[in-house]
């Protein structure tokens, strides 16, 4: 396979797997050798074993970090600070894109950034949606309220007024009714406390603005 053939096969895909190139009569061993050569020459970028993106001069759109996260950890969704920052709920930039899923915890350091997977129980794998991220790219991302609850669930001693206040959440962007509903569905006392404290802090912020 030559490089022009690769460009034709990959097309608009921001990320591709080795399996995409093995259709028909392609030799798996030779395909992997060629990919390794292209990676060494800087034409493709290896994200993990079997997962690649074209280098910047050749790709039509840069892969969105959330798309990369979804492909690194199948069956997961982006959550915690990465999702909260995406929605404008917290002022900080999330240096690491964190996903949650039922798989074992993992970390990846790639040329496109750092990624991590946090483990949650299967009964908490909900509260996310498939979002359009521009340039024809889509990814599974936690709803804002679920991202907050995931963060609280995975952070020790997070069910305190002090911790939630330090997040500097933009309360106007948070649906408190949905937060209550999600906390009830999660059926964790800690998350119910977080929802109650969030409502108190949101009310206090509203009263402060009204002064």
C-alpha cells in the first residue's frame, strides 16, 4: 500500500484503526510494517497500538480530544473536569481529558495530549449524550450534571460545601432539577448530599447577585 492509497482509505476520518486498512487482500503483517514506517517518518501519528491519526499536513481536520478519548477507551464517555470545562461550568482548562467507563483504569500520554480512564460501576454508566464537536466529529460526553456527580463520586471528601465552592461552578449553566434526578437515580448518599449542597450554593450565589 502506498501513502496515497492510505489517504484515500482514511478519507475524512480524524482517527483510524489498523483494521480499516485490512479489507480485501491486504497483508496484515505488511500493513503494520508500513504503518510503523509512516509513523517513523512523521506521516502518521500513533496514539496507541492499532490506533492512528494522520500527521497535521495530511489530515483534513485535527482530531478533537473527546473523539480521541472515546477511541482510546471503547464504551466510555468524557466526564469530570474535561466535560465541565467544555460546557463552561468551570473556569479552568482541563489539561487531562478524563473518561469514565466500566473498564480498568488506564492512562495514555499521546502526541495529541494526555488521557485517562476512571472506573465506575456499571449501574452508573448513563447520563451522557453524543455531541457534535465541529468538523463532522462526534463524541460521547457526560451531561453537565452527570459530569459533576462523576467528579464527586470519584473524588474523596468531595461532599462538602468547601469542595464544591472551590470548583467555582457557573451555577446558571447547571440544571438543578436534573442534578437532583441524577443523584436519586445514582442512589448514593454521597451524591444526594452533593446535589443538596449544590442547590444551597446556587441559591446563595443568586441571592448575592441580587444584592
